[in-house]
């Protein structure tokens, strides 16, 4: 049976791969974007099947999050699967070591990263799963965490902390939402090759990144998408609460 699937941050990269994978299964996908409508439209145009929609909203804005959840619920005829992929990611522009930034810049980065990665995800999950509960329907929530929650992000501590919080959030909700038939799990990828980080895979830096895994490469968005699809399946109910390391043995715990 076709499901309604909301994928946040689906304009490109992992989000686009996830949206594509669900559409290939015959599901109806709400492609969420923050600012880049053109890229989101490209994702939408590439999806197989029908019934897909574009939705937008700033995840740092609680009111926008509620509107996003309501719009996706109506457009899809019910959201059965929520994939919390959108996040403020790491980059040179938001590096924030204690020795390298001012106190004002430190606060700004923390507020933005935690505001989207933690509060935005928590708020959207609340709004979407309340719809599930009100409909009396089972559902799935899959969070995209990070290897950085465990190995640390020395140049981006707010990112590492936000992803660690996301892992704990998912496990807490796995317990509290199970009586409602809603399973919650998290995929924690390592470095993944997307267009956004393509320049980091060049030269010596790229070699260092590939050498982190004994396979001698970095991850692919489609590999993350495959794990998300599994966690969203009926067969994965008993995996609720799990955090899946998906990093090519580049970090073991």
C-alpha cells in the first residue's frame, strides 16, 4: 500500500536519495526544502510515480514547522513516514573552535545549529506524530544522525552535540511512541559524498577522508537511503530505538 512520506531537506544529497528511494517503492513523497526551491523542484521532477508534492518551511520557526506538518498531512492524505534529514551541516563558514571565533559568533553558530538540528527536528516530529496519533495510524520516524556524535567534531562542536542529542531524542521517542504503533530509529552516517561536499573530496583532504575507512572510500547517499527505507518498513518494527552506524568501519564503538 502506498504511504505518505515527508522527507526534510530533500533538495539534494541524502535527502534527494531518500525521496527517490521511497518514490521507487510507490510511496507518495513530500519533498521539503528550506530555501532552494529550484533544487527541490529537480528532486520532485526526478521522482517516479505520482502524488508527490513540494513543501517548505524554516525548521527553526515553530509556527512554520506546524504549517509544514499540516500541509504535508493534507497534501499526502496522511504522513505515515517522517524522515528528519534536514540539518545545518558543517562547513568552513561555520567552523567555531573556542580559539578561533568571538563569543558572539560562537553563540550564533550554536543557536542556529541547535535551533534547526534539535529543536526543529523535535518540533516537526511532535507535529507529525500527533497527526498519526489522532488518526489512530501506525507510523515511522527515521532520523539522520551522524558519526560525529561519537567521534567528535572538534571544529564544529555544536554539530556533534546536536547529533548526539538527536540520537538520544530518537531513543526516548521510540519508548514513548511505541504504544501508539510508531517506531523511531536513527541512521548515523559517516562522511557521505554529496554535491555540497564534493570539493572536500579533492586532493590530499579527499585522500584523508577516504583513508578513514578500510574500504578506502566514503559513503554514498544511496547507501544511507537504503538504511532509511529499511527502518521505515514493517519488518523493522523491532529495530525501534536503534542507532545504526553507517560509516564503513571508519569509527567503531
